[in-house]
């Protein structure tokens, strides 16, 4: 015996299943279900920050046409302050990631020291815009390390 699905049957099924799907979506939203936010070092390893070194977090998104300028600035700063600062890229793949870093604008560079945000720069086009702030932090600190471990947690909610 074959089951024949007519337009009327399909509409009835859709009318019954849609409210269930919508209720699940609302439930997941209210319960805080989100895609996990992955933060990684510039080399792609999971980020677990421990220490007193300043941390420069580069928020980016793949579709940005001017990200190349910001990436070049980050790489220049990374080479200049190697050993004195740690650097991480965070790809903003959803609104939840942007909200986690309180950043409505991407690309952005966030400077953190000992768990607190100490500076923020948006739409950086050259390293000269950020260098004085990083230099101040890097000169005033020492010690610490950035450990990469599988499954390591992000920077404490950033």
C-alpha cells in the first residue's frame, strides 16, 4: 500500500510541523544554545592565555575587502613585538561572536592586559595607528605565555 501525498496532505503536515520547529528554535535561543565560539592563535591553535604579556586580538571576517590592510598591520606588529606580546585572530562568523567581544565593527584590534581590555582600534589600515599603544603595554610588562592545547577554552569570555 502506497501513501499518496497530495497538496492538501502536504499543507496539513506543514501546518502541524512548523509550530513545532518554531517552538524548538525559540527554546534553543532562550536556553542560550549558540554555535561555539572558537578563538585561536595566529597559527591556528586553540587559545589559552596565561601570563602578564599583553594580548592583541584581531577580529576579522572573510568577506571584508580591506582586511588585507589590517592583516598586514597585525603581521608587522607581530614581528616587531615577538616575545613581548601575544597575538590572536578571531573570525567573526556570527553576531554571537561580535557580541562576545562587544564589537559591532569589524575589523577591530582589541588590546587586553591581565584579562582587562585596555584599548580598541577599528578599521586599522597601518601598524602606525596601533604601535604606540602596543609599545606602551609591551614595555610595561614581562613574562607570561600563550599555550595551545586541544580543547582549550577561549580567553575567559574576552
